[in-house]
C-alpha cells in the first residue's frame, strides 16, 4: 500500500474513477466518458497533471501526446478513504460507523445479517 496517499478533491476523485475504469487512456478518452455538460479539455488535463503530481497517475509519452494510467489502485485508495472516514468522523470505531449507517440508511436486521454473513464468508476464503 502507498503510505503517503493524499486525500483527493471531488473533481480529482471523479477523474480517477475514469482512469481506474479505462486503465490507460488519453485525456480525450476521459472527456468522452464524462456526462454532459462536459468540462473543458484543459480542465481535465490540469486535473490529470495534479493527480500525477500527487503520485496517483503516471504517463507514457508518444511525442507530445501522453497516455495516462493509474499508479494507485482503486482498492488502495478505498482502504485509505475508509480509514480517513473512520478516524475523522467515527473516532476510529467501526461500531459507530455501522451504527450510523444502520440509522441513516434504515437497514433492517435481515440486511445487517446478510452483510455480516458476507464479511464472514470473505474472511474464510
């Protein structure tokens, strides 16, 4: 895992989602995936360069054209984000986090039981 991950802005995270989905692409490919109204090409290009500075993305140059690819996996960033969420909003308590989602999403006992079975099944694999 990358020990020096930084939190991404909402816009950076959205661009990373496209990079994770596409695996390797040019800025025009990211732009093509985005819903209307599309941002300007330069806006997406700037965000990709910021992601590169933050260590999330790298590129392969073809002359003046760059093909970008993720350096950080979606799983690693998900782990990092979940850890931040847990420590910043729930005092590091998984119990508080689960309790919050049970109340907010109005999970019933069957749904909660299903989640616990899923976790238990994954732990045994």
